[in-house]
């Protein structure tokens, strides 16, 4: 800007009356001016440590002429499914078999967080085999994730295996679905240590516990500072009863209500085994720990999947 000038008049708004420039009414001192350094001041902070780099962050760095930024290495995750009944998709399904959905759900969720995944396939319901596999996986990975076999059934050996190989820090959280989630630390070969999370087998329970337990852990391991997901207060367009003392995550969507304001609707199937409860909805409807009944018109929390995946 030429010395002495502090305001810009847009060319198309300017009119010449002979030799005189006519400035239209309404132009204020400082209009159409961008001060040097208003976006980022020299020496000022640009991107805080612990930030997950988004597209605009990279643009901001490039705009300063930078060609590199200091980043943390990717977190390495080992992933298993467990269960004698679990069968690899693409192979024949025996009469009592069920195709492995969780490993593919979790592979995609983990990769969306920027971690690398070692897909270690399916393990049977055998405490010795599980223990060996967990010990091997702990060496060379930051985090080991399993799904299935963490509940109280006779064939649920994951917790036993974890206790043999390392320690179980907690089991069971007051949420539904996902109550049987387990967390611990595994001691691998060569004294290597890895964090462990055992997710419940029901796919919607595996999803909910992934986003509520694994996601913040994985981001912390990656050096990021996770922020609490934004839970939007919205009007319930449904009725629901629940037990007090645990938080519930229903799968649902937002629709315009009769007055046009957004209203949460729940999916037709509430069971944690229904994978369409995830594909046919837009987010989780959070019902508070001590709530026992939701009536249409009550306020519930809504967290969109976009907020908690990736
Ligand atoms: N007596 C009790 N029984 C159960 C309880 C309880 O507290 N007491 N909790 C229930 C809850 S809540 C859940 S969730 C399940 C989870 O238990 P597990 O983690 O041991 O899961 P599984 O029994 O192995 O599997 C449950 C269900 O999910 C299917 N499954 C397992 N893995 C996969 C996979 N990779 N892909 C697709 N589907 C999978 C499995 O076949 C079962 O149908 O325990 C309740 N029981
Ligand atoms: O976690 Mo379970 O039923 O709550 O699916």
C-alpha cells in the first residue's frame, strides 16, 4: 500500500468526474485493507504441539514457506478377531459360522486415525493360543486390539490370556452397548510392552467401545491431544426406557421435526448385533447415566459419526 494510504476503494466502485475521483458514501477508513501479519505474526504460534494435521493446517504451514513439520511416528496396532464361530469372508460358511465383520470395521476405523495396522486374522477360543498370540503381538506394536471373548461365557478366554501375558487394568464399563470392554498392558517378547484393549464381540458394541475407549487412547499414543466429542443437545423423537447407572448409546439420525427443528430418531433395531444399526444411521444418541426414561420431546445428546470417526 502506498505510504500515507490506509484504505482501499474497489476499482468498480470508483467513478471519475473529469479529473475528480468520486468516492461513494459508506467507505470507512481501513476498508478493504489486510494488515501484514494479521493471519500469523512473525514469531507467533502457528500450530500447537499435539495437533492432528488437517488439510488447512498443511496449507498454513506451506503459506509460511515451510516444507516440513515435526511429527510423531505412526502408532502401530495389532488386530485380532476371536471366536471359534468367526469365519473369514470369501470362504465357505459352516452351519454355525458367522463372517468376521469386526476386523474389517476396526481396520478401517484404525487406519482413519492414521495408525498402521497389522491384521493378525482370527483366533479360536483357546486361552493358550490367545496368550501366545498376544505375547507375540505385544512385541513390535504400541497397541493390541481384539474383539469378542471378553464376556463371562465359558468360551470367553481373552481376559484369562491377558492376565497370563500381562495385566488387566479394568474390565467392564457402565455403558450399553459395550459393557464387557477390557483394558490392560501386555508384556511381549524382549520386554516389549503394549497397551491392550479387548472389545466386545457384538459389532455395534465393538464400534461404540472403539470410539469411546480406543480412539482417545490411540490419539494419545500418537501424541495428539484428543478433544471431547461435541454432543449436541437435540429433541428426542422417540420414547425409550433404560436402567439407571449406565450410559446408553442408541444408533440414530437427525430429522426435521413437525416444527422444522432437528429431532433425533432411533433405528428400528436396538440390538448390538445389528450392523445396519450403524450403516443406516448418522450418529450415536447418548442417554445420560441416571436417566430411566426418555419421552418424545425430552432432550438427548447426539454425536455424529463424522465427529467420532477419523
Ligand atoms: N452372562 C452374560 N452374558 C453376556 C454379558 C454379560 O454381562 N453376562 N454381556 C453381553 C454383552 S453386553 C456383550 S456385548 C456380549 C459380548 O461378549 P463377548 O465379547 O464375549 O463377545 P462374543 O460372545 O465373543 O460375541 C458376541 C456376539 O458377537 C459376534 N461376533 C464376535 N466376533 C465377531 C466378529 N469378528 N464379527 C462379527 N460378529 C462377531 C458373536 O458371534 C456373538 O454373536 O456378551 C453378552 N453376554
Ligand atoms: O455390549 Mo453388549 O449387548 O451391550 O452388545
